[in-house]
């Protein structure tokens, strides 16, 4: 008579059993396949590590005392490249089990003593599968969320980019200005040793720092020659207009301080908030140096671009009044010793 050994429909969970006793592998193979698991088994713990490197498994059940390395060492190796694998440890006698501290440190999710019956192991596997399914579900939702957020951010970026190009298209003298300010700011940030997050904020902040100019009338924005005091105070509204434009999108939250405060001066005589010294947001102090440098090195209707020597002495002269002295010094160092990096940016956005 045929034994009732049909394999249940697969539940899609891939299990790797590692035990140097082939008998255990064989009986677990029969038992797990019958319960609907996709089974693989190896007797060599080193081979198990390679397998996990090259193939996806949801669950690993492994023996503790093995040669040439023990189960905890197998886990130690695996955890170096895989933190997700759910691991159950099989121990022989209680006295031979690894200490609880090791089990926790290696992120082993459960252990059970070997016995002829698999009841306890089955319970453990069932709860493992529940946890694995939860984990997979959360991962899937997370991935989907990430993708949606990325699409949204992309759409926001594109619409604001359009605005930015509208500003720069109007005025040939500011064309490329935001791109250069963005890159100069990141360059200064790198020499200041800022984090990747801060560098990203500087990059985006530089691109959009003058977005508020969209709200300044063309006859003022494009006026050749000197502005009247009234016209100048109109121009001074562009940081606040910029903040207003960007404030509806959460993704621009981090760059708001740059947009709002890139015209503050270190001595407190800037605008719009007359902030002084270190009360000016740090990234805005960096963007301020980059912004002024680009203004000085760009042609205007009423003057040619300034020579590098004049620009350097202006920055030197105005540190502590207009600029954060530390930021100004770092920038002067770039101009003196790493000028090729500035040139690359200027060539790119000519
Ligand atoms: Fe500005
Ligand atoms: Fe600017």
C-alpha cells in the first residue's frame, strides 16, 4: 500500500537545512516537503554559506555542533552579507546549546532541541513563516511607497524646474547662475566635510535659491544699470516669494533656509531677516558665498566680470562683515589651491 506521502501544494517558502547528519536532512526533507515547503539540504556548513550567498532562502534550519565549523560560526559569516534570512538553530543536548547571548547577538530567531518527533520544530517553523510573510509584506509595501514617493518627487522637481528655467530664460545675464551656485555650494560643502544629506540640500537649495525672482516684475529684474531704492527693495522680496512658492511641497522643506536666507550678511546687515553670525542657517552662509562669487564672476549689462584677483581680495575684505569667515577661508583655499574645480563648473554652465 502506498504511504500517504503526497506533497502539499508549495507555499513558496524556501528552506535550507544544514546538518552534518544525513539522516536528519533526509527526514526533514520528507517532512518539510510534505508540509508544502521548498526544500534544500546540505551536510557541509561551508557549502551552506556559499548557497546563501548565491540563492534566495526564506528560512534556514541549522545544526549547532558541526565540522569544520559550528552553527554559530555559520551564522556569523552569513550575517556579514545577509541580515534578512530567518534562522532557526537545532541543538543536540541542552548543555551543548550556545549561550543565549550568542543567539541574540547573531540575530538567530529561534532554537529547538533535536528529537525524533518534529512537533516542536514544526510549531517553530510555522511561527517563523508567519513572521517571514509579514516581513515580505512590509518590504513590498515599503518598495511600493518608495516608488510612489520617487515619482511624486520627480513630478514636483520637474514643475519647479520649469519655473526656474522661466526665470533664467528671461535674463541672459543670470543664465546658468543657479546651476553654478548649486555646484559651488556643494564644492564648498565638500571641503567643509559636510554629510551627504547636507550636500544634497546644498545642491537643491542652490538650484532654487532665486526661484522667487519669478515674482519680480520684468522691468525691474531686467533693468540695465542701477536700480532706484524702491526697485531695489522690490528685488529684496525674492527670498520670501521663493519660500512661498516652495512651502507647499514637503520635499523642499530642507532647502527653505537657503532660499530664505541666502542674502543675509554675517554682520546682520543683510535681508530679509537681518540675521547675524551663526544665527544665519549654516547652509545659507555657504550658498551666500557661492552666490556672491558667481555674481562677481558673471558679466553684467553695466560691467564685465571681475578678475580673479579682485574677486579674491573682495572675499578676503568682506569676511566677517558679509561672509562667515570660516566659509570664506575654505572658499579662498579652493580658489588658491584647487581652482581647476571651479573652472570645470564654469565651463559646464557657460
Ligand atoms: Fe538671490
Ligand atoms: Fe542668486
